[in-house]
């Protein structure tokens, strides 16, 4: 899947059991794919997953790095 928004939406569906069986691990995988394409929503969700241990082992440092990257992207957009 090469579309960041599509990957994010699939992750959302897995996390909430919309049209697919509820699966936190698959949700995290798709959110991560979205984040790897610098999708701000994906970055925020990956951060949230790391912060709360959703589909991945809890890691506050990794959560912070994903939150920070999303903030940097939004700041760069605002400065343009």
C-alpha cells in the first residue's frame, strides 16, 4: 500500500473493528506504514500506540520521537 492516508484509514478500521476483525497489532502496523510516509495523523497515532502500549510494547521515548516529528512537519508547513 503506497498511500499514506489509505494506510492510516486501514489502521483505524483495524483498531476499531470497522469492516474487519478488531486487531491492535495490525492497526499499529498500518499506522506505522502511514507514519513512514510522513503522514502527520499516522505519526500521532504511532506515538499514541507507543505511549499506551496499543499493538506494540509501551515505549515513552519512541512515543515522544513520533510526536516530535509530527510537530516538526506541522511547523514546517506553517512557516511556508
